[in-house]
């Protein structure tokens, strides 16, 4: 990192670090269309058959604590994440057809 006219200029190592973090995004899946009754335990059980899971998160409303109908599953490997997309996208989970895609950083 270098200072240039009062602003910060990042070196090539930052770009490399960003590349590494983007590569890891191929292990994180977005799960949409969840039932409001689906919790993290249900997601982990459903997706755990496809490989080792690092983290599961169901997104909830801050005020009510109710699920917002989507979540994320982070796998230990890209292969497991890819298999989970192929096998789980469109399947019924807690009475709802879920959508499974790679998570995007926007």
C-alpha cells in the first residue's frame, strides 16, 4: 500500500488477495425459496450429505427474528458445492422448492 496525494494506492498483493477470496466464493452457495420454518439445522442436514460444511446461515429479520426465506451454505470444497447445486436445486425442502446457486459478492 502506498500513499499518493492523500489517497491510498494498493499494490499488486491486494489484487492477488482479492483473487484468492473470489476463488473461495465457489464454495459458498445461496439458498433461496426457503420456508419460514427452515432453520440452520435443517439446512445443514439437507446439504451435509454432499460434503463437509464449514458454515450454515439462515438470514432472519432483525426485528421479528423470522426467517427472510433465504440463507447460505459454505462448503469445504468446490466439488462438494458443485454437487450440492446439481442435486439440490429445485428440490422440495420443508414444503418449498428451493433454488441453489453460487453466492455472489456484489
